[in-house]
């Protein structure tokens, strides 16, 4: 079987990391994969080199994202529409490449790549729903048309994405949780002090770093007494440079530079997570799930997250939840978790949940089975 995966990015963010994990599993089964990224490698070329070492070809195109309204990332419509018109040649070049590759199944690794599906009819196709769409949105009728005419099945990474896709599009949906690179393996919490809280995401408004700094300011005295250090890992994003600078200014103005450190981008998040006692996800959109939670729970790290869904973060068991953008509640939770005994208990429960739900062999097999089934069931529909 030959798969072509069209992804918004190759080396940055959860969708890229999840695709890398899937690519490795496909390579082990000698299933051919060609990855098409609509953005150039931005952080490090290491992932591209590793993919090519597995026999996975990677092609890059300069194509804007499909300007959908996503809860995690509202994409500007007019800016992307203008860029699309300016790059029609890239679309034609991509279409020609896919024609030459003649895949058995197309894998769209995000809603943000679905405008390309309009060009690629006649190929069995699967969407990996990794985002929640804003409803209502004026682009939804167009998206529904593309989905119903081009996509045979949806794989969702959580019940929230799955419920929405099934309700909006009426397509078969299978919910399969993301997986870490390796089977969950418990890593004891560090014995050393200070207590380390880790944050892992790009520094953008939707990720809530500014709210985190303000919560730290409210809880500063207690956090210092408890010996808490908060390390924020994540790179800057060009369009959000002003936000990054506002976070830096807030740290300085609040006088919490001894508590919270902007540690920059890391290409070894798992290694940094092992040094942490707690993972904090202050997501302003209120989505307490994602690759940072998957990977941290898989080594036995509890999570403090903003949001209400209890699929992964079960309050009082695997972590705590607070309302999005509620800096007072976040400050109180940061303090309440500054207790090594509490963290030890939650750590074990987080790992037990991960062991039951994030087994990569089982989850990746389920994903590959769906891709294979779609190729088999729809393979007689023709090409283009």
C-alpha cells in the first residue's frame, strides 16, 4: 500500500509530531509513505532527515493553510486568500506530484490542508481531525461540501473532535487517541528540588502563557515558599511576536522572573518532561488534551490544565482542571499542587490511565487499519 499524507507542518506542533509517530509505524510494516508539507521545515531539519532515513520521502510546497476558524488557531481569511491566488502554480505542482505518486489512500493530517482535497478527487481519502472547528462559521458550508465529496472517513484524536465531525459531516468517525513514540514507561518524579512545573507549546495568545504569568504573580509568595520553578518551553511564532514580547514584559513587571523562565524551543520535550513534577497547560481555548498531555502522562506526569473535558485530566486523580483565562483559579491550583505527596499519587494514576489508553502498538495499528480499510473499500472509485 502507498499512502500520501498532506500535513500543515513537518517539524513543529502536535500534528507534525503525531505524523512522525505514524510514519515510523508505517515504515516498520514496509508501507510506503510520501509526506507533503505545505510549509517549509521551520525549526530543525532533524525530523526530515529521520523520516528520509526510514524511507519516507518528504516534499515541500509554499501553500497557505485553509483559512478555517479553528478554536486553537483562527486563521486569517483574507491574508490566506490573497496568498492562495498568488501561489496557484504551487497547487498545480502538488496535484501533478500526487498524480505521479498514484497513492492508494490520501491522508489529510489536519483540517487546514483540506482546500487541497478540492483538487484531488477520485482518491480514497481520510481526514485526521486534530482540531475543533468554531461554530457557527461562514466557511462551514464549503467545508461540508469538500468533506462529503472528497473524504471517506474521519479519524479523531479525542471524543470532542469525533462528535463534531460526525454531527457536521455525517461521515464514519473513529476516535483513536494519539500515541507517544514508545509504550508508556513510568519515570519516577525527580527527587531533587525545586518542584518543577513544565509548559510545552508555542508562545501564542491561545496557549495562555500571559494568563500563567499573571497567575504566578498572584501566587508568588506561596510558590516561592514551596520552592516552585516554572519552565515555559516553546518557540516564538512570527505573527505573534508582539504577544511573546508582552509575556516577557509581564514577567519583568510582575517580578516573577525567579519563578517563571522562558526556556525557548526544545527538540527534546520528553527529556525536559522527565525533569518536571507537573505539566501545566494554561490553554486559553479550554482544550485539556493534546500531545503534551499524551506524552507527559505516558511517563507519569500529572497535568494542571484549563478546560472542562475530563477525558484525560480527571480532577483530583490525574491532575486538576481550572476554567480558561481564570487567573485566580489557576493561581490557587498552582499552589495546591505544590505538594510532593499529592503529585506522587497523581503521577501513578496518570501513568495508569496512559498505560490503558496510549499504547502506540494498539493505537497505531488501529490507525493503519482504518487507512487500509478505506483504500480497500473505495479503491475502485477511479483516479482524479
